[in-house]
């Protein structure tokens, strides 16, 4: 009869063998840092899910400002997922991530647009900061972005759940109150070719 001590030893050894694949040799540092971001934002900055914004062709200043806003607690509207990811980046990896995504092609536009949204966008003067000729390095391009993402961000600004890192610009007061108006602007922006 096998002693309890031998049984425990065999079980412990088997447990170690079974656990080997779980502790496989994966070295995250062997991959470029932007590949961690690509899990949600797409390798070339074109995300497949409207929950995650396209980053391809985005202004380098904006990407950098947002990473820093998540790191220093000024932005936190995503349940903490971004804070966890950017906290894994070493300070010297952030410029590499920024350069990678900002140097990619802008995403392709989608949807049929909205004439009402175009008029509302122009009336609000959004193009003065977000347009192709605007000189604000931290203001993002909004064109060819997911309509769902834009809608959520505009609602968050309107409702005070998100504040701009450009604190002197009162984004919340610039947002339309009506949900339909926000959706129209988002539909318009998503249908315009990226800048």
C-alpha cells in the first residue's frame, strides 16, 4: 500500500507538471510596447470595436496628453482599464507608442453622415480646435472616428464625467443637450475622411 506521504509527493509533482503551461515562458518585454495597446486599438490604430477609439493618424500631442492624463488620474472614465494598461508602460516607452500610432494612416470614414450633424458641428465652432488646420497639438482629430465612441465622449463631457486636459476650454458647455444632436454630430464626423 502506498503511503499518504508518497501520494502527496506524486500529486504535488503532477500539479507542477500540469501548471507548467500556465507559467509558460512569455516575455512581454520582447514585444514592442504599442502591441499592448493594439489589443484594443488595433495594431495600426484602427480599432474593431466602437468602445475603443481609432488612434491611427491621431495627433502625437493628443495621444501623449491622454496617456499622461490616465497616468496622473485626470482621466478615468473607462472603469480603470486604460490606467492599468498605461501603468505597464515604462516612461521611455510612451514616446514609442505615441510615434507608432500617430504615424499610421488615419482610419477610413464610415456611415452615411448627417447634414444636421454637419450644421451643428459648424455652428458650435468645433472645427476651430479640431479641424485640419487647427493649431492645438493636444486637440484630437475627430473625423473618421467611431460614431459610438464620439457619442459617448460628447455625453461624458456634457454630463461632467469627462473633463478636457485643456482645462481652459469648457467642453461640457459646448455639447448639445439633446441626445439626437450629439448622435447627429457623431454620425457626421465618422463619415468624414480622416485628417
